[in-house]
C-alpha cells in the first residue's frame, strides 16, 4: 500500500442484482463500522436499475454509490445510454469507465473512455478509469506498453478533479487467476512513474486500484504491494461478508 493515500475498495456488480439486492447493501452499511470507515473508503457500483434505490439507502451513511458506465454527452438521441448528469441526479458519486468488458464488448476506444472521464468530471463524479492487458498481450511481453498506452490516452491531460485508475489484467477477471505480487508491483510502479512524469506531484495522489479475481483469501497480500491503493472487486462484492473482508485486508 502506498504511503498516505487512503485506500478505496470499489465493488463492480456488473449485470447482477434485483430490488431484493438492497439487502446486501444494507448488510454492507450495517457492518461498515466506524473503525473500518476510518481506514478505508467503500464504493458499490450496482446496475443502473438500482442506482436510485442504492443511493437512497446509502444516504447519510459512509458507503458511496457509483455507476458502471456513462455516455460522454450531456443528453440527446442515444437510446439506452445514461449520461453522467443522470447518474449524479440519481445520487451516485462515481462512475467506472473503460472496463475491459466495455472495451471488448462495446468496442470502446481510449478516446471514448477519455471523453467519458471528462463527462464524469463535468457532472461532479469521480471517474474510475480501467486499464489492463489480455493474456495474449502478456504472453507477448506487451503488458507495460499496453497499459501505459491506455493510461496515456484514456486519462485526460488536465485533471480538474480527482481520478482513480484501476489496473485489471483482462485474463484475471472472473477467472480465479491472479498475477503474482511481483507482476502487480511492476505494473503499478510503472503507472505511478508515468503519472508523476505527466502530472508532477498530482500524480502521486492518484489512487491506483488492483482488480481481477480479488477475494478475501488474497486481498491482504495484494493490498500490501507498493502503489496498490485499494481494489476493484467483481464477484466477491455481491456478498457483504466477502466485500467487507476484502476491505479489512486493505488495512492489514
């Protein structure tokens, strides 16, 4: 864990959750006690259908709510899309942009993601920009080149507000596989150096999350890696006990 940056554990629920899932959020809220809240930030990103319900339930509590994607435009003829302003209006505080499932499944480019990050700031949201290499790219020795290109082109040149970067090796998402702590340290160190070179001191304050098959059994080891400032959690975030155990792993 890097120095004095307060860790963030964000749960990406993906396309999971119905109205009854508010009970999971309620359990997270109830067990996110003052001691844990004093040491780590929690963010839950449900599907868009649950944003308002989750934001209403979390109001007045320490758990923040985020969305999983946004359109770059303020409004218009974009059937099925949701603007950053709509997300903010629903009560959310953050939005994930550039997840590999959006990059691959929806053909999103680095330029698209950069525009979405700018839209998030426009609406007063915290953008969480995702980057990561495929298995083929890792096997070809291209990991750092791919990740550094994504950071360079997906994160705007000017940072008007806070931004979070999440490194998620594509081959580790939902597979149960994770890179070694040495691999994570190499990538996170490279991202940190890139950010400092680009933004100066501001680059030191950007939180870098690790994501990809994070679970209670490996959270503490991963979170102890230098320049890892929290986690972006997939499947484990659907279970209150697992999500909170990962959060506690950040404080080890």
